[in-house]
């Protein structure tokens, strides 16, 4: 039986979960995987945390050098998060020829090329299943399950915090602020929720996933990003009436004009399986030229789900000699070779506050027509105090045309305000 | 670049799809996988079919011996289906040291041990992603994505034909016979639909999937099987009123009392993501002790989806040296070591035709109580001609207790008929 030593850098939530899975399932993995895993050491400032988990004080390393010079350590698990010191630690581990398994999406989205080069140079493995969509084996699926396909699109609910908030707003009619507070109380959102609610976390994941899906270098700078802080319960309610559910989607499309990558609040048609992915669940919907539609659904975060992805990588690394490296040029130079679409097309949900006067419909529909936008659906609500709300769903239109129309609305007296503009996916 | 020769046995729907993917994506695979695939030869009686696909007549082998003795053939794809001659062909290929990729669920469910032994003895790979749930990479997920987990349950819609029929019955109020005819017209159901509608196909798949999920030998004989031929549109309509959708589920549970494996029509609560898997789509829902819930969704059949799974295996086989073999004793002897639960527990939907008399409710609820069955919900429909319909949803009850209650109903004058008994999953 193969004996494999593991070091864990960082004993936060995911580090603790990873440790527990490796220890609790030691005998199970001997039986089912023919591998005997031992957690050799950990790197963690809070020694008591390590002891509470069941480690000996002597297993708590004093420095990354102590970890990477330990000949019994074959695999280094990095679950510290953030760029530094994680990046320095990972590079040192790879330089020592240790295989690295990480859950660090920010590090990966920002510095993948450097890490991969170091891994290749030292014939070390670099595994990152846990960086995207927690326990859902989306990266394994892209690398080893859908290779036969040219992937045409990837659409995902890839951030659990925002999905929890949007589900709460939809189900309970809460405001964004109320739902955020509840998410913070339950530990789904951080005290400083920016990374989640402004879409940075989803952007990191989308850049990684779409690079793998399309075999092209896609950086976070290439991803259009819009968070959920401007979302209102009114929009969610209006969308519901029309058969749409609001989600923060990460969308990647591989079109004949180029790659399109964006993260933004999106109205998803209720017939789309993504619409019923609720609370802190995540899901990724892929379309491949051979396989057609595929969707993977599961928990995107948490000690054990993310630990499951890490240990899955640890087991894979222990059993295989041939490691995955990207087939595309993963360097900043590779990014220059990727063609992107900037003026993407989408359907739009547009909510207007209008004067309750005859001729309003013909006025704004005239503007749409001039801007080459065709309308799929219009709904006008009952008027109050001489004002009415109009909801328009457009057919596929280019972003630039929609912006032109919105600019023209500003000069129209009958349109009091463009209340909101939200993209729509069927 | 690695050059890999492929032979395809059988050019039916899936064989044709596999051929097309390998040929159409040759350049793409060179770029993304660093492998140059060539379809060296095919074994197919219908030579014209081969020529129509673009093969030379000289590439159509006259016998399996010609295929397996071809030194340029590294991987043999078997897509003939059925046990013979597929079994003989696969064994000959493995004996020659060729890696085999198959979509043949019947062969695999019935003869996996023999095939695996031959593969091991000849250090050949044996790949079978395409045998279960078409293009959905469920086997890759079980082997390489969820290894960190003790899997507790697997529940799946793993037959597209029956799901198409049941969806049609639910959406259009068709009878079983009408929906079957439409499925046959569209090519979703065979002229002789027995393998699908009687649950044999799902049983094959469930025995393979649950063996992998639970790391125990599970044979088709261990699977309780019940098809959809007795399903009525009335039951589907009554279920709908109570918030349930009828699906043919394959269910595997790893309980402390043993393994439970069964295929039968099941009312699935609409809150369960399986309830909204419609038409010919398939989905598998898994619960792992670490990862929690996961669901994979996609097309379970068809030339290109199944071809996608086959080519995914072909690429994996071309790139990896270490092949997967089961960690459990896969022999008939291994099956004796697996403990099974026979008297499984479930919630039940029971539809009774009763006399419209006072005291009916107390009569049958007395029987349930004596048989240790507690009732979750009762619904009585308006009566006609002195008869009424009563629907009962039970809490979790053992099968044997339910059978006792049903036997007692026969002697009760107020119960005219037990119209249907259908298991329920939340």
C-alpha cells in the first residue's frame, strides 16, 4: 500500500474540514483507494486550534521551510486564502517538488501562470478543484469528463453568499440590506462582504472555469463584473410575475466573434434548471457541441464540501503520475491571443417609471425601434399619482444599442426614470 | 505528439456518433489533448454504413481477429450492445492487451467481473462511462470526484425513455399507451420497449452505479425492479395535486442495516431537484458524507451525448497509464459479502376506492395503526355513485408493514379496491 504524507497550510474552516476527512476516513481510504494518508504537519499560527483538532504540538511547523524540507510530505494543501503569504508558500512547495492542492481562487485567478510554470519545472502536480464551486467536481468534469467537446457556454451560480441573499429576497420579500444582515448572522457572508456581493469571488472562479472550458487564457480583467448591491426587491417581484428568477450568474460564451465573459445579476427563465438552485447551493450549466446540456449542482462552500474537493484532489494526486497542465498558453502573452467580444448581446429587462399619458408606449417603442432593439414583452402596472411602471423584456440586443436607447430616454419627458436594467437568460 | 489508433465495433447510432466526434475533432484534440487519434478500422456488417460515414472499404474489418491483431489499434470501442457477440469481442480485445471503451450496460451489469479480470491480467484499461447516463460524467465523478466521501445514497432518473413517457403523461394528461406510442414515433422508445419500460435498463445502470458508489459488489439480481406499465394518468394527476411528480427512479441507499437498491415508479416531492428533470433528460442525485448533496444532469442517450462519454474515455485512456479497477471484490463471491436490506422503508402514496359511508376513515386508519404505519396526509375526493377516492401519504414505513395493511384491506367491505401503491421520496 502506498503511504502518502500530507501537510496542511492554514487550519481555518476548510483546513479543519480537510484534516477531519483525512483522519476520519484513513481506514476507508486504505480500503477503497489503497493509499495510507498521514497528515504529517500543519502550518498554523494558532497552535491551540491544531491541538483542538487532534494534532500534536510537534506537528505544527514553525515555518514553510520546515514543511517543504520534510521528506515525509508528498502533498501540500494550501487553504490559507488570499494572495500572500499563500503564493510564496505554494511556490516554495512546488520548487521542492511537492504536489500542491489548493482552494485558493484569488491566488489562482491572479497568478496561475507563475504557479503552473513552477509546477511543470519541478514535475509537481498543481490541483485546484476546491477553488471553484466547493464540493462540485466541475474542474474534474472539464478536464476529464467533457474533453470530447468544444464547449460553447458555461453559466453558473458560483457564489453561495449572493445566492443565499437573492433567494431570501425572492422568498421573503426582504430588502438587500435585510437579507445581507441575515446572511452575515448565519455565517454565509463575511463582515466585509465586498468580495462576494460585488462579484469579485465569482469573477475569480469564472476566469478559471472559462479558461478551462474554452482552452484559452482568460484573465479576471477580461471579465465584465457587476455585483448585487443595486438589486431591489421590486425588481425581483416584477421578474417573478413574468416568470423569471434573479440570480448572480457567471456567464462565459464561446461565440464565432470571440469569447464573452461576464458576472452580473441576471433574470433566469424559470424553465432553466439554474432558476431553481436556491440558498447557498451552486450550480454550473455547460453546453458542449457533443454532449449538449449538462448541469452540476451542489454545495459551493463549507468545511466538508470544500474539504471533499481538496481530499478528492489529494487522492487523485496520490494515485496518478501524470498531472494536468493547461493546453493553452497560460501566460499573460496567451491572454493577448484570446479574442474577446466587448459589445455582447443579451435580452434585457428594463423597468421604467413613466408618466401616465397616452402615447407613452409609442414614444419609447419608437426609441427602441430606432436603436434596432425589438421588444419581446411589455407590461404596464396600474398607475398612481399620474405615474406608471412599465417593464420591457427585449429580444437579443447588443449592449451598445441598449445604451443608446437608455441615453435617449433621458431627454424624453414622458419617462421619469430608468429604474433598472437587468440582463435576461432563457 | 502521441498517436493513438482506435477501432470501433458496431456503427449503430452511438458508433456513428463516436466516429464523427473523433474525425471532426481530430485537430482540436491534437491542440487541446496533445493526442492524434486515428480511427484505424471498424467492425460492422453493413459496409455501406461505414462508407457513408466516410471510411474506406479497406478499413472495415472482416473479423474481430483482424481488429485485435492490428498493431496500430490501441483502443477498441465496443458499441454493439447486448451480451453476445459483444462479450466475446471485448474479451478478445482485452486478451490482446487493447484497452476497451464500452457503452454496453447489459454486458457490464452481467459480466463485469470476467471483463475486469481479463483487463487486469493483460494490464489493459476497461472504461465504461458511456454505459450509464449517456454524456453525464457520473462514473468519472464517482471514481475521481467523490472519492473523499462515503456515499450514503444515489437516486437517479437513469432512463430517458421512461422519463419522456412520464413527462408526457404529466404535462398532457396522456395515458401510458398514448405516451408510449408518441415516444416510439419519435425514436425515444424501441418497437419492443420492454427493456426500458419494465425497468431492466435502469436496473443494469443502478447495479453498476451503486457498486461504484458504495464500493460493494451489487448484482442486477439484488435490485428490486418495477416498471412503469401500470402507471395511470389518474395517479399522476392526484400526485400533482399533492405536490409530487412521478418518476422512474433508481434508488441506492447505504444504510446501517445494509444496502438497498431498487428501481420503481416514485412520487418525488416537487422541492427535490429531480422532480424538474423532464423529457429525455437524466439526472443523478448523490449524497456524500463530506460533500452533502450533489446532482448531475444531462442527456442520457443519443449519438453525440453517448459518443461524448466514449470519446472522453478514449482521451483519458490515451493520456493515462494507470487504469481504474474496482477496489471491492467484484466477483460473484464478493456479492455474497454485501449485506442487503430486503424489507426497506419508504413513504407511500396509496390510492383507495372506498364506500362513501361514515366511519371509513376510522376503519382504514385503524388498520394502519395496527400495522405500525403512521399517516402523513389524507385526501378524500368528492364521491360519485356512493364511492369515493381516498389518497393516503404515509410516513416512513417498512414494506412488510405496508403489505400487511394492504392484505387486511381486502377483507374490509368499505374498501372497494386498492387502486395503486406508489413509493414516495422527498
